[in-house]
C-alpha cells in the first residue's frame, strides 16, 4: 500500500515513554479545547499548560512551539473526521464502487457522530475565521484525501476528473459532514435532532441519498446534459 502523504510540518518527534505519551495526549486535548473556545490568537501556552496540568517546557519538548502544537491539533482534528490510511483502505480495494462509497459514508458518519465537541468547534472556527495554518492543513491533509474521494466518484459515475460535474458530486457528498461539524449540539436548531438519531440510521439515509443522486448526475452527464 502506498505510504500516507506528508503531514502538517512538525518539530522532530522524540520517541515517547508511556508517561510522556500520556502527557502529550493531555496537552493535545487541553489545547484542542482551548483553541476551539478562544481561537488560536487568544490561547496562550500558559493557559494550555494549566489545563493540561503540566509545565511550560512540556509544550516545547513535545511539539517544538505553540505553532507546532496548533499544527498537531489541526492534524488530530482532521484525522478524526477520517484518516488518510482509513480512507485509502475504503476507496482502494476490489469492492464495487457503490459498496466503497457506502463504506466511506458510513465511516464518515460514525466518526462525526462519535467526535469530541472541541473537534467540531475548532473545524467550524477554522472555516469561518481561518488561522494562518488553514491553507497548510488543506494542502497537506485535505487535498490528498479529496483526490482519493474524487477518484472513487469518477469510478462510480464515469465522469472524468477534470469535469466540473465531478466537483459538484464531491460537494454533494461531503457537504452533510461540513454541516454536521458546525451544528450546535447544545443550542436547539431545526437540525439538532439529527444527533439524537442512531448514527447507523443517518448513515443509511446519506448512503441512499448520495447513491441515487450520483446515479442521476451520471445519467445526465452521459446523456449530454452537463
């Protein structure tokens, strides 16, 4: 299997001991929660260390700098939505394209439903008020995954990668997950009830909806109505 694409630039990683890895994870969680609450610019290393119950040197030891920590948090956030290796396994196999898409939608739905609230809030914050690191996240984390999904959609529809119709297909498939990431679970909205439904039911609905839509778009495209 091909190796995963390069990840967000980070300081050289030391091989952690068990207690060191626990500290690293504690810092990541504390930083993720605070970055989601306050944003990158208004979150200090001191506040992160207070919440993580560690000393200031721990951030530099594990991540090189506050910037390195934020990159690691963004990478962790994006991996939770779906990791490259998981996506590659779902899209590059011998199963029929319909089954591969159903598996992808099922995985995305479960990942979003089981996510921690700070991950969704931070992603929403990045989309609405981008940090200096968003373009790096898109280039190094998002785009390699987009190429895998586009290849699957092309396999399913027979639409070439360079055609605008395929980009519209990508938008239609991923838009529900962007929406789920920004819906508040605490403040009632017309869509909040989605989180009270079994994730498997929502996944099944999105699978049926996406497959029917893609088949209709493929027919339209191949009939010359592009």
